[in-house]
C-alpha cells in the first residue's frame, strides 16, 4: 500500500479522524447504537417504512404474529413476535446510525451558518469611484444573486460568490477543517469565496452567486444529513431484484399452506405441533419462514450502506452533489489528471549540474549556488538544495558574504546572480534562462562555446528546462560555466498508483500544457497510459467527448473557469474548492482539500460502495440455505418423520429451531452494521480477483456462518422454559 | 457389461457426438440467422404474406408479430380439432371437446405438447400432420427466433432494431428444422419407426384376440417432436411405443435430436456477439447442469430404494426392458432438461428421488440446455441476474457483454424469472385448495408430486406427464392451458423488451475492471445462482412431495 498522498490531513471538526486505511470509514461506537434508538423506533411508522418493501413485509408479519400471540399466548409465539419486532428495529437502527453520523457534521456546519448582516453596495461597478455607489446593511439571508457586498477584515462572508475587487486572506476552516488561511483575490482562478467563511485581513468586494437558501453550506448540510437522499441507479436496480426475490418467497410460503393441509390430512394420525395443525402451518411459523427467507439482511442495511458511502466521502473532505456521481466514480474507465500538482510537484527542480569542458563540477555548483541565493523562486531554491545535497555546499546567507551585491530574479531579466567585490576585483555570476544568460555573456565580451548550445538542446530535448550559469571576472571576457538541468519531479508513489489503476481497468491520461516531447518524457516517467500535450480547454472537452463516444466514463478534476465545460461534460467532475464558482457549479463533486489526487480515492470509495451492496446481497441469499435446513424439518418432520434427516444441525426441537433461525436472522443485521457503515475491504485489483475473493468470503461465508450461528443460538434457546 | 458401464458409455457417446456436432451445426445456424440472402422459396413466402424481408423490427413490433402469429396458430388449431369430423383422414373421430381442444391448441403453439388425450384414439391423421406437426416446426422456430432477437440485443448497439420475425421464422423452419427433420425421419424409418397413412390394421393376437394396430405418419412427426423439443407423441405411450422408438439406437438418436439444437445455440450466441468464448461459457453452464441432472437421475434409478428395485438391482417399474434403466433414465433427464416432454418410460414409476430429479430438471427453468431457443434466452436471463450480483461485487455497475444491467434490465429479468415459479406454485396450491388435486391417483407425498409435476411441466412448457393424474376435466385443461400460455408468452415479451433495451445501449469497452463472463469462476457462479434460486423457491413444496417420500 502506498502512503496517503493528500497533504491536508486535518479532519473536519466533529468527524472521527482519518484512519490509515485508504478506503476505510469511521468505527462504530456502541454508544451510537443507543443514541440512535429513538430514531429507530420512530422509523417503525409504516409511512416511513414503505420505502423499504422488504422491511415493511417484516413489520406486517410482526403485527400479524402480535395479534396471534395476544389471541393465543405461548412462550414460542411471544418470543417469535418479539424477535420479529427486533428485526425491524435493528434494520431501522442501521439507517439511524448512518444518518446520525451525518447529523453531527451538519450541526458543526450549522454553527458556521450564523446569520450575519451584510454590507450591500448599491450601484457598484468595477472601478467606480467611492461616491458612485452607496452601501446599506442587509440581513445575509435576504441577499439575492448578483448583489455586491463589501466584506472587511474580521467579518463573515455573507454568501457564496466571486471576489470582484481586492485581495484578502480568508479562514475557511469552517468548511474545510484546514486552519491555515487561504488567499482569495479578484480575477483568476482563486476568486471564489464561500458563505460562512471569515475574512482575516484586507477588504474584498464580493458578487453573490448563490440563490437565497441554496448556499454551499446549505447543500453540504442537506448532503451529510441525507435529507432528500435520492436512490442511486444501482440501488434502484438492486431494490427491484430484492423485491422480486421477496415476491418469490412470499409465493413459496403462501402456496405452501394448501399443500401442508393436504399433507396433514394424509397423515391425520400425526399429532398437532406448534408448527402444523389440521388447519395447516400455524401463522406464527409461516411468518417466521417468510421473514427468514426474504432478503432481510441486505434489505435492512441497503440504505445505511448508501448513507455511509456518502459519509466516507465527506470524511475525506469531498462533497458529492449526488449519490449518482459517487456510483459513477466506481464505473470510471478513464481518469484525466492535470500534470502540475497532481502527477508532478508544482514546480520544476534542479536535477543535475552539467559543466562545460574545462570547468569542474564543483566550480559550477558553487557558482550556481551563489547566483541562486537571491532567487526566491522554487526553481532557484531547488538549485541551492541540489548544490548542498550533491556537493556538500552549505547554504550561505546572503548577508554573510562580504562585499556582495545580489541581483534578485525578475521575470523581465529572467536571471539572477551576485556581484562579488573582492577589493576592486569584481566577479559577477549569473544564472538564468539560456537565451538571457547567453546574451549577457556576449554583452560582456565573451563567446559562449558551442558546447553550451548542445547541452541546452539536449536538456530541452528530454523535456527539461536548461538554466545557464556564467561568470564575468573584471578584465576578462565573460564565460559560460555550464548548465543546470531543471526538470519536473514526479510525486513519490505515483507510478504505483497508476499501476493499481491499470489493474482496476482504469486508463490514466495526463493533461498538460507542455509540448508533446516534454509531456511524453513525464508521462513515461510517471507511468500514465496516455497524455494530452499542449492541451487547451477545448482539447480537454473534445477528449472527454471522444472517450464517452466509445462508451467510457470519464473522471477529471479542475479548478478554473475554463475547466467548467469539461467538468460539466465529464461523468465525474471534481472541482477544487480553491477554484472558481463556475467550476464548482459545473462539477458534481467538490474537494475541500483541493487535492487533485483525491480523484483516485473517490474512485475507490465508489467501487467500495457497490462491492458492499453486492457482497451483502450474496451473503443474504446464501443465508437462506441454512435457514431451510432449520425450518423445513421443524415444520414437517411431525407428519413425515423422514424429513428429520434434513435437520443436519441436529437442532433440539421444532420450536427452538424456528426461533433460532429468526433470532439469527435478526442478530446478523446488528452484527453487520459496522461492515455496512465501514464498507467491505477494498484493495485495487482486477475484477476477477475481486470476484473470487468476495465470492469466497461472502458467498461461502454466507452459506457456512448461519449453520454455525443457528446451531449456537439453538444450544441456548432450547433451555428457555416453554420452548420445545 | 454391467448396467452402470452401459449407462456411462451411453451418456459418453452422446456427449462425444454433441461435442463434435455443436460447432459446425452452430456455425450453420449462425449463417442462417445472420445471413442476408433469401432463397427463391423464401422470397415467394415473403411475397405471399406481404413481408419486406429487409425491413427490421423494433422489439415491440417483433413481440407483436410473435403474438399475432401464435394467436392465429392457436385459433387455427382449435378450429381444426373442433371441425375434424368434417375433414379428410379423420379416421371417424368426433370433434375434440372444447376444453380439450383449447388445451391442445395452446399446448402445441407454446411448444409444450402437453397431451391430455391419447393421440391414436382422438386425432385424425390430418390434424396430426397439418395441425400438430406444423406447430411442432413453427413453435420451435418461434423459440429460436426470440432467442436470436435477444442475442441481437446484446450484439447490436444504438439501434432499436432486432431483426425481422417473419424472416427469422421462415429461415429457421426451412433451413434448419426441415432439412434435419427429413434426414432424421429417414434414419428413424431405417430404425423401424412406421410412416404411412393407414387407418389401422386389424390383427389377430397370439391368444386369438382381435386388435387394431394404428399406423400413421409417425416417423415424420417423431423426428420434429424431438428436434424441436416438442414432445407430443403420435401415440399415447409416446417414445415408449415401439412404433415411435423401436430400438436402443433409435433411442440414442432421439436423445441426440432432443439435445442437438439447444446445445448448439450457444455457439450461435458466441458468433453473433463476436466472442466465441462467451458462447462456450454458456454451453458450459448448460453442460454442467445437464450432466449433473443426468448423472443424478441415473444414480437414483440404479440404486433405487424399495423392495422390488433392490430385488432386481434397479428400479425397472414403468421402464421398457428394451431400453433398460440407464437408457430410460438418461432419456427422462434429457426430456425434462430440455422442454421436450417426450417420454420413453413413466416418470411416475421412478424412485421418489429419481422422480424429483425429473421435476427439478424442469424447475431449473428449462435452461440446461432447455427448449430450442427458450433454453438459450432463459439461461441468458439467469446470466444477467448473476452478472448483476457479481458485477456489484467487483465494484462497477454490472455489465454483460458491455451492456449495462440497470434498473430496466433487472426489472425485465426479474419479471421473467418470476413467471414460472408463480404459475407452478399458485397452480399447485389452487389445485389443492379447490379439491381438483383429488384426481391424482395417489394420496400423500406421491399424489402431491403428481400435481406439482403437472403444473411444473405445463408452466415450463415441457409437456411431459408424471402420469397418475387424470387431467381431462374442464378445470385441469383450462388451468394447465393458462399455465402453458402465460408460461410461454409472458417470458417472451420480457425477453424481447430486454433485447430492445440492450440494443439501444452503447457498449462499454471491456477492461481489467470488467467482470469477465467467460471464465470458470463465472460459469460456476451462474450454475450456483440457478441451482440456489430453484432450490430456495421450490424446496418447501419438494419437501412435502418427493423428499418426504424418498428420504
């Protein structure tokens, strides 16, 4: 397993901390079960329960046995009735616990959503003179789309919008959990601000983009609470299958009655039992059989699995605007990843020093370091680091070198350097873009050798950036000392990640503005499957369309306004929270950490969600086999003694056998709640491997576990007085 | 040679023959259904019925064509029986009673061939030849056509069109069924099966009694009875009758004819979807289930419990001695594993568990290998359900051959799957609840098996009878007729609707993340899903019938 890649590691306040598992979830606290009990009881209302037909049937069955138990009380009837009610309650509990975890997060978010008073600027236009508009105080909830407000240091931003004037540092910890402030400024891709966050310094003018009551925080609250949760396509399909199975078992149980009456009539001499009388199988037993057969396990846990899946995303600071998007993430065939920041570190770094003939490497390193001391760009700092690491040159503080005049890096001069005045003997060292430094050498009477040109071309050829280092000692012609090779550094662990992706059947495509040659070099190094070089937003959109034409699902991340069309077109579009409002609107997920590698985790969570459903469905159906072996001999061995051969578990008596099956059926729901909430373990692997593993675990396990479970329960239940 | 060795060799020789034939024959069928050229005869037929062979049909039109054709066939067959006394070659028989005519009309149109009557004493030659035998051809062709339409749904993308029912029907009849039927009939005649238009020969028996021996166009009907997995015998005794099935090798040939089309259709499937290995996977599922069914039926019969079977070494009651136990048990398994329903021995007389196997073979939903066409589409439905559960377990929206199995697909597959269990169980329960089950010969578990068998056979369009149940009452004829009708056409509608929704989809290209549906793991899973679903559905009923009797 590779190390987690995300850098921002702070959990959302109020959520359990992240675990090491890549796709794990929060642990289940027993206290949560207790706390959710009132909610679980409230959910017994049939008007709530009708959305879950499997459990509704259990409830109707429980009502029926309650009537029977009241009319004709016996220990057996009462025990079955109690456990049938518990079955429904346990199912509700699973859902309530899953929802409860979201509620805690929602409360934290609500605190951020305090109602503030905003300063609305009326008549404001960009660049308007101060007297061209007036301001007025308006309660934040009354702000409309298009209103312009002024927010000053210490104030809470009253709604979602874009900064149209000014720059400020903003504390967004209320939604991201990240305590370090972020910069928000007008124009560009960092203009979006979120209502409920606080301006720490300066003042900004914000144009509100949200409709009243539909702010980002409002949507977040609705999402984590699971309010108006829509069933996802796979969930709907699974529900249909479960409904069909329920109908089959309903038929099997109902049609059994005339056959049972016929059989009992044939063996009229057989005495009545708790299970079967002359009027057929007793109601309590018939309901028990039905409840044991219909897929209650998956029926009980299905909605909890869905809620918990969304919750796992929220714990990773990803907000999915719909469950459909989470499911689509599991189906993704093609992953578009921006090169910079996702595959490579944000900036190029010095990788080696290439001296020209006649200059030794240490001299070049020394000159490179000297000339970079005043270069505060990441590239410049990386030169200093390389000199230290490779040649043991300690970093010299600019102030510690006597008689030195530093020339800082500027974008215009495209070079930096230092002038050393050793008693009138001035030595000038420069480092910078090849063209700029070569010109400087010429201007100072030198002639760059052809070798410099060759080195520069060689580096450019491999996709790197060459920086030329030169010196000029007074009285001599200037000369080039050598070349620094700057290159993109692929983040650690990316190749392994992409290998995993490939095993999962996902193709990775790197998107970059670099030329094809550079792009290819990095693509090869990172191990992505393909790349799109010199990519414009239109190219991205075209690529997504082309992939989708071929039936593939595409996921991508983006932050800029020009990413918006592609984000909207992609099946899974993850917008960075630092990005523009347009990007956030267009995508169907927002990553609050603004970590582009998060996409990989989102895919895994999507898959895990589906696997959990499939695994528990298999488990649920496989369970029925053992239940038959418990219930059928219990029902009919009284009339056909040979059927006792089916009692392979050697359960004590018919009543204890049936009760044990019902108890097992209920307990297994509670036992699986943690699994439903956490999701089954997922490791990236091919479909065949996953199927084999899950089939053994949940298919074979589903057959074996109930045999053991029912037997164990029977060992206890048979001692209950009044149970035969 | 011991009885067991003989039985094993018999089965192995069948397996070898099917392995050898299914590829070339499947390829031939593929060319028939995928081709575009029409022969002169076919063009004549299209002109006659006013069909443009180049026009494709959407699923709705295809389904309406199937239903319209079947409805016309049904009415025609009903009228034929009711009016037979006015027609030639009626042999002087009266018109068939209304409820019986309805039952038989439905029975032959649905490829079930459930027979409440004795053919030789109820139907004239013309009804048998021009009515029943014709339906033996076209009802089989309808099954193949529907299966082909479903496969087109998988093979095609972004289209609403599934082919042309009339073209499929014509081609399958003329180019697949008819040529083999002619050859097969000749082979059977060589083996001693009768073929004439005699009204019966009066003979004096050894003991001096007078007997009329009915002849008729038997071989021609016999061959399509097996080839089209129909099963309706010319004689009441069906393939146990020496004029239908005289020797051990005609017995072998008849079993081969029963199995050859159902086992070759997966090849057509593989060819049409462009991945032969997908066809091999389907045929593997069929073969595993079929071999298990045949083996278990044989085991239960050869090691039969009970005083008499143990005395003679096997359960011989109800079996022809010229076939012996194993060849009878293998025939019984083959006829119930396919929706044929022809019999060469009496399933009612089988051991309790052997009888349960014939029941269980049908309860699988006639998919191993099932009826012509119906077996393939039934198994593909089960594969879709398996893909759905397995697909979720690999973390993707389930897809089969690149087609996503979403809520519409799973809804149609579920409804398909619901039909037969619903008919079998409600029918059986209704028979007991209304007291109509009392026509069963036996009481107790065996009586329950007899009733359960009748509804299982009718609803799965098998048509074999357990015997021991009197069904020529208005209630039984009506109820079983309804089961046959709904058991055939509701699934057909769901299958075609599924085909329509699959054909519209753009397939997702396969990747490492796609569930492979051609590997042993998946094959095993389909087998498991089929068996478990059947077991879970029918175990309570079986417990009160054959299990109570046999354990």
